[in-house]
């Protein structure tokens, strides 16, 4: 059996653009072509895509996934064993986080104030600030992080409520866009990606095109960010990544034009 790129996108829950990107970088090049030159994917291609998405879900960068899958010394069972171990560890972490959220919900309902230790026990031995440090290292974001901290320190309860309302409105619009089947490269998706960029600039720190690209990469590569966006709607993190990349190109093309 051979399948079109649209069929494979539907099977896998990814965008056609994502499959084109994987082909463009040599990560997943379909083995067949139709008479008209369109991509045709075979069962072996689907197996490889499944492996890619497993590793992507676990936070592996695309270049590392390519090295793992193209290792001549590796066998399929080795990949499955590694993925099973990593997924089991992640499930345990997510279960622990879910229990902490449930504990907080119950405490608030009963009017109980949690201690600082109880509030942050969910992170275990992980440093909640590690993400900020990684952002600084990758994008020279030390100044941006400092600015974000300065702004957050000044926000009142009403400020946080306004921010949440803005996020909720954006989320509803993006979920509606996806449910309508609109592509990440469409005008509406790119406009919402731009609104996302302005939200970061307005509430936290200046977010230029390159910074926004960097954030998008973190949204799909880091399990915590991916879970946050996919919690709004499954597949939203990947869709937003595509939209942010498309919007960045639109901005750069407009600047050159």
C-alpha cells in the first residue's frame, strides 16, 4: 500500500507542512512518487514516521533523531526499548504532577494554604528556573529574562487576571482554527502566531522573529511546554510551531519587499 502526504498527515496527526519539512531535511523522504510527482508513502515510511514522532514527543531534536534512526548498528527493538523506558519515566513524572495539581485543587476547595515546600514538591530535584537559563544560553536571553522578571514583580492580581483572559481568548481562537481544519500556513493561523509574539512582547520581554522561532522550537522539543500547548488541543504545539515559522517568513519577506 502507498499513501498520499495528506493521508499520512491524517493518520499521524501532523500537518502536511511538517511532512514536507521532514522530507526537505532528509529525515523522512517517501520511497515512492506518483506519476504526477506527488509523494507516496509506503509501510516502511510509516514505521519510520512513528519512530520520529515517538522521539519528537520525548523531546529529541530532529538532528538527533536522524542520527539515532540512521545508526547502522541499531535495530528496531533497540529503539522500542529505549522509547519504552523514556515514556515510562515521563508517565511517572506526569502522574506525579497530576497528583500535585489534584492536591492543590482540593486544598483550595477546602481553604487550606499549602506550604512553599508543598507547592513546589512536584518539581522534585528539578530547578524550575532551568528553562530560563536554557533560553538565555540558546538565544542570548539574559536581558530578556531579567526584563521578564522585572515586569512580573510589578504585576498585580488584576494584571494576572487580564493576562489570563488574553491567553484564554487566544486559546479559544486557535482551537477553533484547528477544529475548522485551517492550515498552519494560512493567514488566520499566521495572524494568531503574530498575536502570540505580541503577547510575549507585551507581558514579558521584547520578542523578535528569531526569538519567536526559538520559543517555537522549545514548545515542541521540551515535554513540559509541549504538554502545555497540547493540553489546549492535541497537536496544537506542532501546529503552532508551523504557524510561527510561516509568520516569521512572512515578516521577513515583507521586510525585504
